[in-house]
């Protein structure tokens, strides 16, 4: 299937979704991805449909898959951030949001999202961030050949 045909199929899926036919849209995109599993546009749109239909876990998987093919795609990082937020995983949402901002620091929508995440996270995020930081420190020390330390 040519790139043009793939794009037409994605447009058809998005039209179906906008007409309230989410199941049809999902089927069209999943069928396309069976043939073209690296189609970033299809992965991203399918993720967005799942996220908007209350299935952020499915969206997360799709965005992460797309990022393996396009790791410097700021929009994918932004979408991943939104999906993590919808799944109440604020530490991961903030990390993904930071990646989006690193890649596109002038995008106002990304900054607004980041501010929203910080507000939503509140005090609960502190413990998650602390745990992630402990893990990051331990991994980096291991990578550098440094002695492991107990972190409270």
C-alpha cells in the first residue's frame, strides 16, 4: 500500500471517529498497522482514539511503540504525557512532558500541559518522583561502577 493510500485510510478512520464510529476507526487503523506497523501517523491517531475513549493504557502502548521509531517527535511525547495523566501516572506524565518541551520548547500547548500536570500532581507526586529519582541514581551509580548506597 502506498503512503498516499495509507494517508487516505487514516483520514477515513478519523472521519469515522468524528462521526461517532470509534469501533470502525479503530478497526481501520489496526488493519493498516498490521501491514505497516511503523506508520507513526496511524499509531498516534489510534492512540488518541483510545485515549479519548477512556483507554489510556492502550494509548500508552501505542505512543511508546511510535516513539521507538520516532524518538524525537515532540507531539508523540506530548500525547504520551496526556495518556499517562489520564491513567493517573503523574510522574511518568511529567517526564514525558519534559521530553516534549526539550524537543519543542516554544510550544505553548506543551507548557500549558506541563503546568496542568504539576498542579494535578500536587503532593502525591513527590513520593513517585522520589522513587524514580532513587532508581535513576542507583542505575547511574551501577553504570559508572560506583558502590551502591542505601537511599532513604
